[in-house]
C-alpha cells in the first residue's frame, strides 16, 4: 500500500538548510498498521507530512498503492485513498463550523451523494450519536473532537490513514477509547495505518511493525513481538524501551 525509499526531507535553503529526514525507507502492506517511533525532532511527523503533500521539499521515492507521488500538490484521487488525522483535534477543526458543516464540506469536496445519511453514518461509526451533529468544537470534549476529526478523515472512504500522534493531546482516560476505536475501524473497513507516536505502549497496542527513528534516520525496523519482548537490536532502541518500561512502572 505504501513504499518509501531513499527519502530525504529538508527545510530551507543552503547555508541554512536543515535536513529533517535522511535516506528513510520502509514498506507498509495493505491492511497493515505500521508505526514510526522516536523522540521529538527525530523526523517521524515530517515523513507523514511529506506523504500528505504538506511539505514539498523532498527527494526519493514515495508510492501509494503502486502510484508514485511527486512534490506537486496532491490531487483528489490521492485524498480519496489517503487521509490524515492530526495530533490536536481543536486546532484541526474550524471553531466556527458545526460538526455538520465540517463533515458536509468534506463529503461535497469528495463528490459524495446522500450527504445527510452519510453524516449520520459517520457519526455512528465513530461512536458519536446524532445529537452531536449540530454542535461546535467548543461544545465538545477533546476525545469527542478527535472522533469528529476521525469521521472527517473517513468521509472520503480512504484506504489508508496517516495518524500523527492521534491521542497525545488527550487525557489518559480518553486515549484508550480513541485507540480502541481506531483498531475497530481498521478491522471493519480494512484500513491501512501509518502511525506516528513517541509512546511505545501505544505502538505496541496498535501496530504490527514499527520503524525506530533517530536524528532523521530509520535505525531499525522490527515486529511488534520484538517490541513487547524488549528485543531491540540498536542501543537507542533498547534505551527507548527501557525509558518506556520505567515510565509504565512508575505510572
């Protein structure tokens, strides 16, 4: 479903150019959930944004469903295949647009018919009743806002979701609900996920495989079984695991 090879992503021009991703490569199979982990600034969200067309300064190869992408703006066909869920659901929703307006606009942009029925179905799919349809973002909790953001992503009927730390802005009590919802949606719709997180327990719960990033490079790709067993090949990976285990133990 996704192939990334020799990916370099940078910001600015020499002599001020900053290389954020260097030589990254991985594949994600149809229906797989793949994680990108690493500390802040390691380049993981930058990869998502390059795939989504939000960063044009990249070189290398990105293919989605065997179709190569360029540095140009993404077309409608791309957004029918790939959608993104951002970290902060309050920032990603227009404060003056009701839930109904947010979803209706997305459905119209994608050329969908039966707008009313589709909005009600989307709200059901993400566990929000129809009573939420005409509410505004300030009338929703963080978890409810993220459910709306997920519904908006699903409106295009995509096959792949890019998930940029989708629970890190939420209360711990709500995080598990959103992760379980995403797991259920993946199973129900046969979705492929590329998920960025700094939280190894989240990736262990959500993903089949993961790539560990450090200083813009992928240093290790491993199965989730090795993650759960604490089997990291690279010292940095073992350090991340150790820090995560220590944090969990304290929690």
